């Protein structure tokens, strides 16, 4: 019975954002890039709120400076992305996207958010792990 | 004027706002210490409204702040919590804050001056990710004192606050939104009040926190009036944040009954 209560408590709490421990293979396979994975992923799941063009009062709680409408924006807070939405050997984080989303960027929370599959979350962490160590010119 | 027991408790708690209690230890508010040998109690409710603009969040919040207090002789204890409606970057959330438990003792009293110690502990009942709580326990010992200078009563305190256990990252700037505090800091308060009649007092108050290690210096100040009618005391306070993004402007109304 005590274990049942503990389990119920942990489920209710939902755990906490945890680094997934994903590392980029050496050498970098280069299979997941911003163009073929990161950009479409962010546009599908994140930039409804995490877009620098959305004013603060319409971000539905998204923190300022957490804007994923560009690669440089993603690379400003890669750990947060991994801890909120990524999946890897040490954790599977499903804190983002939230339950409700706007149907248009910056709109009110009117629809259920699309949720990435477990495979997409693993790809997200894998891409972040590699992209952050790749050379960039910006 | 009878010893306003409630004001002693309120002073010990920094106006009873849970955050003020844990972070600012606003002792020595300028009131005589009751030397009663029987227990007395107090119950209060406060209403708070504020507008804030931190590093990554902006918005406003409104809260209801219930509190209970007990005092006997030189010793007192209290418990306080807040229930908030919090708007952060356009998202409205509802939640409770961290619970703050506080105990205090008056160590010395002479010629209207007092000196004492206090210990406040906050429990991580507030949602850390929603901006309602620290996400960990805080322990906050403090020393406080007060004394009279003519009609003006001066008071102040110096304390230390430290996070105990839990997750120790505040990576979104000033946090929690409803009552920011550093993971480790020195806290201070300074206040002055003057009676404007048999039932009314007016005063000013400054408070803040100086981080030890990572964090930001926090300073706020305000003016307040306390109206006493029988066993009921009502305080009105307007505060402004000067450093560290605690809030832009905050208003507080508290009413307490002591028995």
C-alpha cells in the first residue's frame, strides 16, 4: 500500500526536468541537422509560443530569450530543451509541449498540443547534443 | 496603548506575507513586547497585488495570504502561506506558495528597546516551475532589534537564508516570481514608524537580500499605515522594487484579529 501511495505521488508530481545524458557520437554522424530535423521539429511543436516575434503578453508562459525560431535561438538554451522535451539514456522528459496550445502563434490556448513521439524526443536530444558542438559562424 | 500582540507577530513576519517572512525578517517593528504569561493567538488574512518584470518573465499576481500566530511571554511562532493567481508572459496560473513557519524569541528588553532572534523555515509546497515556490526548503535565522527615538520607533534585522536540499538551480532569474530569494543570501530590514493618533501609525520600511555566491542583490521599500480598532488591526502597505526585480509595485492590505 505504501508503495502504491509513493507511485501515485510520483505520477502526480510528474518528476522534474532532467538532463537526458545524450552525447554526440564521435565522429558526428551528421544525420540530424537543423534543416532536416531541428527546424521542422521546432515549427511543429515549439514556435507557437517560443518565437521572438511574439510579444511577452502573448507567449502563453514561454520565457523570454527561449526562442526557437532560429538555430542561434535554440543554441542559447540547449540544456533547457533537452531537460524539458528530450529523451535519452538518463531521462525521458515530457514537460514540453504542454497540454494546451494556441492554434495560431501567440493566440489563446484553444487546442490540444501535438506531442512528439518517443522516437522524436530521442532524436531531439541526439540532434541537440551534436548541434551544440558543431562549428557555427554566427 | 495596549501592547499590540498582533503587530509583534506581524513585525516578526514582515507583514505576514509568506515571502516577506522568510526573506526579510522584518523584526523590531517598533512595538512593545508583551510579557504576558498566558498564550495569545492571532489570525489574519492579507490581500496582495503586484506587477513584476524579471529577466525572462513579466506579468502580475494577486494573492490571499492567511496566517496564524501564537505568542507567550518572550516567545512566539507563526505559520503563513499564500494562494495566488499568477500571470507570467501571458499565461495565467493558480497555486499556493511555500509555507513559512517562524519562531522568535525576545532576548533582552530595556528602556523600550528590544533585541531578539528568530528562525524561519520555508517548506517547498509551492510549484517551483510555475513560479510559486523555491523548489527546496529554506532555513533563515535572524537577529532583530528595535528602539525608540522620541516619537519615532526604529527597527531592523539582519538574517541569513540558505537553501537546504532539493534542486538548487534558479536559471530563470529572480525566483520564485511571487517572492524571489537567492539560494544563499544575507537579508536585512530597516523600518521606522510614528504614531499619528491613538489608533493610527505610519511608517516606512526597506528590505533586501545580498546574495552569497550566485544571485542578485534585491532591494525593496515602501510606506505603510496601521490602523488599530479593538482587537482588529489593519495594515495598508505600498512597496516598490528598487533592485533585483522583486516586483515593480506591490500593494498589501492585511487585517488581523488577536485574542
